[in-house]
């Protein structure tokens, strides 16, 4: 298990660096003479039409609705594996990260709403600081190498996975609009087909891909966000075949490099370009960016720590072996690295009448995530032993 986790963390660390390059490049282009080219690129119309089926969207919508559906499918595969065989497969293992994730979603949302109380438009962004970026958070931890106990890595991984699952539920409930019953019926039929393939023990990925594509199109047209199709597809792919092989893990391993090195950097490049030309220094302290930044930097660690401490004191959960509160505290700060998932929720929350707040939201995400990464890294570096940890498998 340790080798698998180390390999995963090593890849995420490299992916985190690439994400940062994409962010810097987006910011430079959005605030330079190239801003017109950058925005024009994102606004490029792309259309696919087959008979009466017409999907006509800008490039940034193809990225957020299409490429991110693949990313969410990867999240679904990870969640299913951890629930059935991994760090969430038993009550003892799952209790602490579950409580920590719940607190880590509730507290930052509350902090955001404190600063945006009374404004129904900006209140729509309450879920933005509730998300944790699994790639960035694990990537920052990976920089500390073998000094980090494996149990602490597993805790952060499990917490981030539960957090991502919570974000999926939030998107499904709060960010779905103008529902189409016809499309929902088609989606339901596709889901039944996927479940049927699973129940019949079909392990070939081709049939899942065909029904999955139909499901994605139906969900896209239904008013429910299309990325949810990726999670549903992932949960329907068998984890184990009769011969002991794992179609789910094979697909997960295939998708990881695409997600880490292509999909997420493209998403970051498309969504992180904040145009600062029309902003003043005072805008940084307006309710939206302050609510998001403090939600990530203060709300996240407070929620993770409070709910974790409460669960342990009430004997609903136990600390992992070899891990103390001095380790949990800086990891809780690292959970404030929202970035990818926060950016994604921002793109859903601030549309139409609220689109003007999009840049302010992205600014708050960048500031809160950066501060959480720096403080969390140096804090954890300070409390860890200078020699490799006596890791517990």
C-alpha cells in the first residue's frame, strides 16, 4: 500500500507544479496585451451536431462540462475503490476523515456567508471555499517526502476524497437549474443500462463508454451539471472481475496521467486568468474575495480540527497510529488549498446576473489557496522529524 501511495503522491507533486505554471501563464496573459487573444481563445465557439442533437458551446464550457467530467469520473473511481477496499472501507478507518471533511465543508461556508449576508447574488458562492484540491494538497505534502507518516498521508487522502464526494452532492443539489424531464428520463435509462452491465458482470470498458457518452449528453441537456455523469459512470464500472482483475483500477491508472498533466492544467489555464486591470487594491477586501480567502484559510482548518477533536473526544473516531494533533493541525491548514474544485464551483455559482463577481471569486481562491499552501507546508515541516518517519503501513 505504501508503494502505491508514494507513486500517487509523486505524480500529484509533479502535477501541482504544472498547475502552478498554468495559473501563472493564465494570469500573465489575462493582464498583458495578449488578453484579447486569451479571452478570444476561451470564447471560441465549438459545435457538434448530429441530426436534431446540437451541442454548441464556447471552448471554456467544453472544458468545464466535458474535460472536467473525465476528472470527476476519476474522482468517482477513487471514491469507490477507497470505500470498498481502501482507507474508507471500515468504520474505524472512515470515521475521522468523514467528520473532518464535514467540518471542513460547513465552517468555510459559514465564514463566507458571514461576509456576504444580505446579498442574494453573492450568497450563491457559499460552497466555493468548502472544496479541497486533492492534487495540490497532496502535492504540497509530497514535497516533505518520507518524513511524513503514511498514516497522515492516508488521512489527508481520505479526507480529500470525502470532501470531493461532498462537492459532487452540493453541485447536484444546489447548482442544477432549468431541469428537462425528457433529458432526465434518457439519463435514467442510461443509468439503468450501466447498472445492468455491472450486474451482468461485464468487464469490457467499451459498453460502459457508449452508455456513458449517452448519459453525459443527457445530463448536459437536462440542467443537472454534466460532470455528475462522470461520477455515476465510475460507480457502475466493476471494481473486481471474476478472474481477480480490476477494470475500475485499470481505468483509474489510465486516466491519472491525463487528468494530472493535461485536463487539470487546461482547466487551470482556462479559469485562473483574473483580469486585474479594472480592480483596485480595495477590491481585494470586498466581501466575495475576503469571504472565500478567509473561508479557505481560517474556516477550513477550524472546521477540520473542531469536528475531528469532537469525534475523538466522543469516541466516535480515533487518531491514526503515530499521528498526533500537532500533525493534524497543519494538514487541516493544507485542506484550505481549494483551487481546482473551488474554481469549478465558482464557474457554476457566478453566472448570468452574478458573472461580474467571477474575477473577485477567483482572486479570493488564489489568495486563500496560496496562503494555506505556504503556511501548511512550513508548519508541517516544523513539526515533522528531520529524519524519515517510522511509517506505519
